[in-house]
């Protein structure tokens, strides 16, 4: 290729590139001055900072759960099941009209007990079914608990927890706090190293310390129907999120 041909091809390339540079508002000289933030060699030698930060929010639990079981003993399986069905049906009828109450009839078990003559225990059939009641307002559930205990249902669990919607809201707030903490820690670390944060290579969020239900003291079953409802004070729960990040640091003048 001759020098004239080379100049002609180069000149045409410059002419074709000129409208593009003008459309983007860049002067050819300014365009030549543009360069990547990091060259491949600089990127390989860049200082990276790995850190973790946490955010925690506190809130009172908003969901109270009570778990009961009804149990019956009889000479036949049909009789035992009929008695349990009656108990459970009555409990559901009492709980269903309560506003905001979640009612779930759960495990149902029927088995035969062979008895033990030495303990004067004759053979019998035993039926048992579990009922779970959940309410966002303990004031509506607590009086019902006492009533069901009076009807010979056994209270096996009573605890406060965070509802799904409330837990999701608190998790988002905890994640925001974790990211803010991460940013502050990154800037402080870079300043100490006489560097600055150039970019964030990766960020991951992780929920920690899933709030566990808080068990309450349970009252033993009594023969009398006059049972004082149990107390169930709600204490604060923590929701924590952690942010893990890898950041790229560089000299302040770069």
C-alpha cells in the first residue's frame, strides 16, 4: 500500500468519525484524551477491600400463636374419634367468628393402647387432634385460650412472633442500615489507607438471626371451666441483616 493510499484511507476514517464525535459533543482532541478508568494492568494491580457490615432494627412482635390438642379415650376407635371431633368442632366454632383469627386444624392421630394389667390400665383407643390459632391482636385470642382450656383442650404452645409482612418490612430497613454502615466503613478504611473508593465490585445481602417465636408461660389444664386467661406480654425482637462487599480502591489523584 502506498503512502498516498494509506493517507487517503486514514483521512476517510477521520472524516467518517468526525460526525459521530460532534453528535456526542466530544472534540476529536478531547476524545483522544478519554481513557478507561483502569487499564488491564492497573485493574489487575488494584487494591481491593472486602468487608461486612450489619444493620439491626427492633420491634415488638405482632402475631400471637396458641397451639392446643384435643384428646379422647374410648373402647372403640369410632367413639374416640367422635369425642375428639366434637371438641375440635366446638373450638373452631368459638374461634372462627373472632376478627383477625387464623384457625387451622392440624395433625390427627388415632392409635390403640394395649393397656397394662399391672398398672390397672385396660386396652383402649386414643384419638388426638391439634389446633393452631393465630391472631394479630392478643386481646382477642387470650380470652379464648382460657375458654378452650376450660373445655379440656390442652395448651401446648403460646408464643409471640413477627408476621410475614412485618418481618419483610423490618428486613428491608435492616438491609438499608447494613448498606449505610458498609459505606461508612469503606470510606473510613480507604481514608486510613490514604486511598479512595473507586468502585464496588460486588455486594451481597444476608438476613441473620431469624426472629424466633418467644414462648410464654403456659397454664396447666384444669377441671374447672373458670380459668383465668394466661398472660402473654410481648418483648422486643431483633431483625438483623448483613451486607458483604468487595470494593476497589485507588489513589486519590487517579
